[in-house]
């Protein structure tokens, strides 16, 4: 395993972050392909053995049971100070807005619930899961700063935002003396590269870590054409993101297969080796032991400049999809909060 600093923080993280969206109580959330606690623990333990020290979860994943599974496993298998734990909070709900709960109060309430789920008294990275157009930015940034000052959060990150929003938030934080975002978790992989337009440049100039999700495009960058899995069959959110561009994406996927065959390695190793040249640490979901084993192998695999160009050449611009397509001022007018499955909650 290789390690690096998370942006402008002093957090030492593994170059592979284990995504815990696949962990959680079956039927207790939006995903039908999640794994139970026994298998989650096996995967977390294997990740720790392979050198992974960076874990990403969220209060939204399976109604908090992902946080619970991760917290109990870490407590049993590793010292708290030797791991970096990230979790996320959602925007205020209609009910909270109508009840007059402020953004600051909302963050405190959600953080306290996450800490309870995790069985921890702090998280290393607290992530603003998606932009809340119904809450003043000042309230969000002050609420996060309060959490840092209280010692419940070491650093803050953001997910599912536009580059202008990240720049605007950090400018406000600098002006007010608040904690600034040190990382961004966006949608970025070999078949969806829209983050390269502005976000990647902003992060490079301001030393903000990129820790993208959907690193393997919901399995599309790790499965050969014709291969399937429970997630590929049942993950409606991934289908929402990728089905419309399957034909053009298939050209790139075929090139991943060619390089995997050339070197006798997995498609996962090729896809992540490419992504590791672009970002600090991709968030890689795992619901089987071989998923995290394959991800960590990518650390040791290096693609040549010609091979990187070979993978990148067929890419064509994509429309915004999923949370980012929904997460706009127009979409926010009805004051509904969107879940990661694309459902109103």
C-alpha cells in the first residue's frame, strides 16, 4: 500500500479508500445488493490487512447501519487512531425547515447521530454530502466549523458539488476564519470524466484532495462484456448514471479489457491504475473479498503514457447524471431532498 496526505490536512491516508455503501442491513435502505454484518466485517478486516486505513461511509447508507457495521468492525480490529474515518450528512428536510431547525442545528444533530452509529467520539473527515440550496451557505460553513471547534470533526470535505460552489464555500470560510474543505468526493472514473473540466484544475491549484466515488462505474469497469453481478442487475442508481451512454462507454471498456489481457491482470487493476494517476485516493466499494484485493493490487500497477492515452482517446462529453443532475437550483425548487437512489425523501 502507498500512503499520502489528504489535501491540506495532516491526515495520512491509503491511496485506496474503502467505500462502505455496500455494507448495511438488507432491505433497510435503497440498495438491495448490500452485504450483511458478518461479510462486511470480513471485507473490512481484509482491507486493514492489505494496508487500507481510509474508510468512507454516510448516515444515508442503509439508514445508518453502514456506519454501525464499520464502527463495530474498527473497534474490534484496529486502533481508532490508526484509521481515517469519513462520513457524510444530508441536506435539511422539509420538516426541519418548517420546524425552524437551522443549518447549524441540523449539522450538529446529524453528526451526533453518526457518532452514535459509529460508536466514536470524533470523525476524521465530515463530508457535506450534496449541496443544500434551501440553507444559507454561511449556516453550513459555521455549523461545520462549530463541529471542528468542538473536537467532533478533524477536517471537512464536500461531495456532489460544482467547482464554483467549492470555490465559493472555501472563500467564505477563509473570510470568516472557518474550517475549509480539504477534499472533494465527486463522480469521476474512466467513462465519466466531466470533473476534468473545472474541478480537477481547482483542486490542483488549491491542493484539495480528490477522492472520487463510482471509481469502477458500478462494476462496469471491472466486468467483461457479458459478465454480470447482483449489483449490475439491481443497482437502479448506477443504471440511471450509465445506461444511456453504454454504447460509447463500451469502446473504452473494450480497451480496458485489451490491456488487462495484455498484462494478465484484472480490469479493476487497469481502471484504477488510470484513476490513480489523476486523484489522491479513489473510493472503491467492496461487497466481496476479491473486490478489495483487486483494488489494492492496482497500487503496484503502472500504465505507460501511451497506454493512458489509449484509454482516454475514445472519451466523448457526457451529460450530468444522478445526484449532480438533480442537485441544481431548479431541482431544489420543490424543496425535496433526493436520495442516492434518485428517489425523493
